[in-house]
C-alpha cells in the first residue's frame, strides 16, 4: 500500500475543510408583503376545500375535460420545453456544486527512449574503444493529482453554487406555474367550446322556429290576411338567426384548433360524453385563506423569491472577487525504470503547492460587477413585489367574480323565463290580431339575446371558477418536480 507523507495529507484535508467557511452574500429575507393583510370579507365566505390540496381530477366534474387536461399535461410542447429547461438548470447547478470539491485525476504512462550519447555530455564515454554510441532506457509512471482547486476562503464558489441552485429551483417553480396555467387554459378553452356548441344548438333551434314562422307568414300573405311587412319582418328574424349560427360555427372551429394546440397535437378521439354548462356547476367552495398563504402555494411567487435568492448569492460572489484567489495543485506517484521496481518504497515522488492571485489593476471591472449584482437584486425585489401584487389581484378578482357572476346567472335565468312568457304572449296577440308582427319581432329578438347572455355568463362563471382554483395554487398534487441531486 502506498503511504503519502502525513503532513501532506493533513494540509490538503485542513485547507479543504476551511474552504467555504465565509460568505459575503446578503442574508436572504422575504420582502414585506406587498398586499393587504386579508382579502375583502364581502367576497371570501368560508370555504370547505383548500385548492392547493386538490388535484384537477377532484375539482373538475366533466370527465371529458379531465381527459383533455391530462393529454395537455402529457403532450403540450411548451410544457415539454419547460421540462427541458429544468434539466438544463439542474445540470448547471451540478456543475457549480462540483467546483466546491477538488478534482482528482489519475494517470499512468510508460516510455522507452533511445538517446545518442553525444547529445548528453554527462553520458559521453569519449573515444573508449567498444563503447556504445547510444543508450536505451525505460520509464514507468503512475500517480494521482489534484488539479488547480480553489480554496474558497471567501465563499465565492459557495455563492456561485447557491445562485445556481436557486436558479434551478426557480426554473422548477416556473415550470409548475406554467403547468397550472396550462390546466386553466385548457379548462377555459373547453368551457368556451361547450358554450359555443350550446349557442349553435340555440341558433339552430331558433332558426328552425323562425323558418316555421316565415312559412306561416307566407301563407297569411298569400291568403291576404296580412301585408308584406310581417312577412319581411319574419324573414329578417330568420336571417339574424342564420347569421349568428354561421358566426358560432366559425368560432367553434377556431376553438377546436386552439384546443388541439393545448393538448399537443390532436384531440383524442375516444372521449367521455361531455356535460352541459349547467351540469358543470359544483356546490363546493374554495377557501381563500390569507394573502400570506399565497407565498407558499403560488409557484410564480416561489420562482420570484428564488430569483431574488440567486441575485443575493451573486452579490456574495462579486464581493469575494475583491479578495485573493488561492488555489492548490499537487500530485503524488511512483516512477521507476522497470515495472518490477515501480511499487518499491524508493519509487515514491510527490509535489504540491498553493498559488495566489489578486488582480491589482482591472480598470474597475470588479466594482462594476458588484454594482451590476446589486442592481439585479433591486430589480428582483421589485419583480417579487410585482408578482405578489399580481397574485393578490388574481385571487381578489376571482373571488369577486365568484359572487357577482353567480348573481348574474340567477338574474339571467329569471330574465329568460320572463322573455319566454313575453314571446308566447306576443305570438298569441299577433294570431288574434290584437298586435302587429313588430311586437313578435321584438319579443323573439329579446328572448334569443337573453338566452345567449345566459349561456355566455354560465361559461364566464365556470371559467372564473377554474381561474380561482389555479390562482389559489390548485392542482399542486398533480405536479412532480425533479429533485436536486443530494437534497
């Protein structure tokens, strides 16, 4: 067994242990909460479920929507790109982390050399008769060495490692934020498709009813019961329904194309039967909690905080650059002219030595680098505050929407019922000759508009429900992050 000098081993171990003892990075603390201490009590009645503990499968009732969201999370190209960015950030972190430990290399070599004696005066035998004109010799070497290893007394390498780790965690959080936004985008697009399909069914039903009305108006015109004006008015009603039908079919085609992009190519063919807008509702209410809770469940806030942590670590690295860089290089091994003597005690050789480097004149480069790092920290603090405020606003808007959109749906349901009665009475009055067809025209138009508004508001209520779910960190149990090596 090869034994290296104890003093050499002790020196290497002690300097390695001392490396990284200091850190010049500012202490990381969260900035004060840039929002109100609580949400508006008028919009946040107590809820029975916590969004961050729910899977999207538990929250959305439509089985077709659940399948589509699963397909989007598996195949969406933007999400795949975000996953690749996680791997890139993880590799950068591992690269920086490896710099905190010495790189140990092993090498072995063997050479056979023939050298003329006249080249080396020390070996010259003069004119001795019979003396060889050259010499041939062997050399065998085996050893291990430590490359230039920086002794991190000032924490520069440790700060760079911390910055890389924070960047990695920020990338993971950013991917999770995109993950949740993809759930919301898929759900919102799907609700628009369901609404558009119901708008088409409404337009088709209305067009069919108005074709029948136009037929009756034509019979009355042909029999001299009415003038041409009611017939033309009935014709106008029909064209309005047909125009709306064509517009809704165009919107449906575009929405299906949008959904295909979200799910990563093509919409799966074998899908469960969908639910109507009315059947999508759920009596469960999400608990809003406090704005401070968002700091722990919103991935965009977590990503912003990790970016701030990375900026502060970079300040530590920039400060450490003002101090000397101390590196250690060394190797130890065996050398012999024969393989038999390679592992003998006399074959051992070693060398080691530290080096120190400190730029004297860099024309302000280090000062500028520190200024840059500090300015980036200020930017990340502002970005963190903006992200928190944006999250608070999203939740507040969704809470307000939960209340007022629900009231709008109830009001429009009553309005549709009233318009149906008005239209029925107008048709009866027209048939009995009490009123002209203009009254029927207005009643039919108002009824059609009220039904359209009801469908649109039901869709908006469902979309707001999905937005609140994601804004409160819903869907977290579905996300699996790539762990940091060594965590």
